[in-house]
C-alpha cells in the first residue's frame, strides 16, 4: 500500500486509482465488474461513500469520490 499519498479529510473529493497487483487484467469479465460495482454500492449505502464518477479499466479503476476515512 502506498504511503506517499493519503486522503486526509472527508470534506474534499479525491481522484483515486485502485490497481490490481501486477496490473493483472481482472476486470475483463462482466461478473467481475458487477462484483466491484456491488461493493461500491454497498459502500455508498452503508459507509457514506460519495462517488461522483468512476471508470473501470481492465486492471484498475479510477474514481472521483469522498466520504470514507479508515485508519
């Protein structure tokens, strides 16, 4: 996990990229994308995540979001 860049507040939106280890193409099948989308929906409904935009690529996801702070 990168320690260089970290979200420091829940008041601002952040552009984040989440990658698979080794940039392996894990989101090439529809069911794999649906698992990710369902996880994002769960976080929106139960954890306070606000998602403004996202783009699922074959090996990573880009998101513009705010709301969850984990320690």
